[in-house]
C-alpha cells in the first residue's frame, strides 16, 4: 500500500492508520552517534498551513546518540523505550504511552536498547516580536468578531 493510500483527507483534517504508514529511511548525523546503528525511518504525516509545524512518525533501532532539538518537539511514544540523559546528567526512561516536550535548544543524550517509535509534533520557533504581533492580530480579530473560529450550528 502506498503512503498516499494510507492518508485520508476530509476538508482540513488528516487521518491515517499508523500501522499502514510507509516510513522512509534516514539516519542520525554520524557525528552525533555514540554507538549502534544510526539508521532511522520516518514519515511526515501533515504540515500546518503556515509551515511552522508538522506531525511525523519516527523510529530507530538500538543506538545511542547526542541530540540537539532545533525545533520545539512534543511526542508520544508508541513502542519501545528510550533513556534520555539531560544536561544535568539526570536520566529519564520513556516507554509506550509516555508523552514528552522538548523546547528548541534542548540538548540530550539518548540510548535505545532495542527499538523506539514515536509520533511527534515539531514546531519551528518564531521571534518574540513576531509572536507578539500574531497574538495581537488574533486578539484584534476576536474583539472585532472576525476570529474565524468554527462554531457548531447549535451555538
């Protein structure tokens, strides 16, 4: 089944069955790998209209590596486990069902004894002045009654 067949669009909504998503090969940058196999597989499932955020499925095998989060990243672990050591030397375990958030600029060392699979939402950061301008514009639209928010027919 091709990846296009696994994705279903209804207006602006994307749905998929993760078991059917065809992941594409990739790898951890060689200079970040501490041990193990750097091969990964991933697939971007969807991107926001402003192109600042996207949803991805990502997996790897047994590997240990350094990681620098260049984007904000929130994810839920689907399977496997990972041990993350933060900048203070504190190790945390992440397993199936665990949720995590890493702000852009975070550095960590990861160790995956076997397999690790996650669904992540990654977001590019924007400057504080631009973020303030977007918030101000949204507030103006709300006050002016042109918020563009969807309302159910019963409201």
